[in-house]
C-alpha cells in the first residue's frame, strides 16, 4: 500500500487527525502484536542485561529491524516489503556513517574550524557561547539536575526520530513515507557534508587551545551513573570507543537538525503538539551548545538542512498527490 492509497479519513476514522488504515487495527493483528512486542522488549532487556548496550552498528541495525518486525508482525508481507523499500535508505545511511567514521579516524588534523568558531566568537562577543554557558552553569565539579536533563535530551536523538517513524507506520498515517524518506534525505545530506567538510566541535577546539577548555557534559553524566560501556559508544575508536561516533562530523548538527525536521513534518496537527515540538527544538539546541558537542553555527546549519529536507519532501508528495487526483478525474 503506498502513501497515495491511504484511506480517506471520513470512511475509516482518524487518530490525531491522521487517516488510518483500518486493517492495521483488526483483532487478529492486535493479538499477534500483543505477543511480539512484549517478546521484543524482553529480548532487548535480557540482551542489555547480559551482554550490554548494543554498540556495534550491525547490532544496532538488527535491533531496529526487530522492532519494526515486532510492531508489524500481524502483517508480515507488508512489513517485509516496508523493510526493503521504505527503511533501507535509513539503514544504508547508518551503514555509510560507519564507513565515513573509518575514513575520518585520522581526519582530525584536516578538520575545519571556520566558519563555526569565528561565528560563535562573534555571537559571544569574543567568547564562544559554549564556554560562557559552562562558566555560568558548570563551574564546579559534579553533576547537576540540569546536566541530567541535557543528557536525556541529547540521548533522545538516538531513539525519537525512528520511534516516530515506527509509530506513523503502525497507525497507518499518510505522513509515514514522507517523514521516513525525508529523514533519509536529511541524513544523506549531512553525511555528504561531513565527508566533504569535516569540522571540529567546541570540545576539540578547546583541547587545541583555540578557546577555553570545554567539558563534555554528556560523557560526564554517563560516567557518573556508572555506565562506562554506554559512554564508550559515543567516544572515538582510538580512545576505546566504538564506530558509533564520528568526532569530526559536527557541521551540520544532525542532533539539532532532527528535532527541527520532526517539527516541520508534524507541526499543525495539534496546537499542543506543535508547542511541545517547538520546545524540543530549542531544548536540543541549548543542550548541544551547553554540552560542548556543537557550536551555535552547527545547530543553525542543522536547522537549515532540516527545513530544506522537510519542505522538499512535502513538495514532492504534494505533486504526486496532485498527479494522482488528475488521473482519477480523467478516468472518471
């Protein structure tokens, strides 16, 4: 079933103003997923407890695919087709990130500091905003309540965008494919930029003496809660990390771009949802700057990339809808 075949809301009802495919809510489907979803959750908990948080990209992709299968087990053919056609661009993009990571392991010396460092110094009247925020809020050792808030916001990047895609697919929303394809487009746009223009984040420029020292707040919280393995997931390979992190993939900020993309694709459904998503965009931006992971300029560029990807994908699907309506009119 394609985006253009989504059922009409007047015929089949809606959820949150979204057209729903009634077949995904049949009793037989619910009975199956009531079994497969708990099995998936139990399996993931057992895995994390006995082996640890998945750190290898292959393991991460495997658990993502299992989640999609668990939620779509009531319709196995459609789920398999969706994995192959809809989700593969995202999976390939994540795999390409690993390849880029390998190419970037020795790219620190050639990574750029212009224009992000200069722009942020201008914005901060000579001192980058990251340093100012950490001087105000992180001047003494220890972890504060807002550090946990920053940590939670930062880590939501790895779950929320794909969780929303799974949710849209499960409820049969007509926004599923535009959202997922745009997410893949945004990821590929950023990956191409990282390859062409590797850039240093504030914590790295601080190590090199280009600005005052910058603490990595998120890493500090992971260590504070005693989960060293999870901290290594987001550390570079040469410091006993994993391939999940690319230390010079800073411009644009995908951490900042994904919340803006979600806002652009889901805004207008409900006023409260639009407000919540807008707050999330700002929270993530502030978190990235305060935590030392991105310059303000990186975040602004992430927003620009996200807006461009969202508008382009919405335009593509509007044109496709218009062509479908014209064909239906002619055939009638």
